[in-house]
C-alpha cells in the first residue's frame, strides 16, 4: 500500500465527463493499493452538481476501502457550490497543495 498521495488535478470544468474520469481513476488506484488521494481544484473554473456528485461518489469509494480523500484549492464558482451544498462537513478541504503537503508530512 502506497502512503504517497495520488493527486488528481482536473482542469476547466468539473462535470459529468471529467467527474466520471476521476471516479474511474480513483477506483483503479484503489485496486492498485493506493489509499490517500488529493483532488486539486486549482484549475477548475466551473463545477456543476454532477461534478460535485462525482466527488461524493469518489469519496464513498475511498472511504469504503478505508482510505482518505482530500480536496484543495477550491475557488470561485466551485467554492460557492461547495458552500451552498454544505460539503465542508463532508470533505476535508485545504487552502492549497502546500497546506495539504504540510498536513500529510505530519501524519
């Protein structure tokens, strides 16, 4: 089992297509034995409810496998959707990748 985080960094729009790609990549990584994941949203300009649902789906898969999934760098419209859906109680979100790396280094 790898203790090094697997990082996904979607770009531009997080919707059904890109969200499903992340879910599939998470599933493949779980099958490979990975258990720590970071989704870096710094390049995401727009996230719709389907994209948000895919993040929740990925989180459920990771938690079922006793793993951990984190998010970082939420901004703009994606941050607003996240707040409206009260997802801050569901996901652990870091300000940026440096804050996440600091947290992981202390684990």
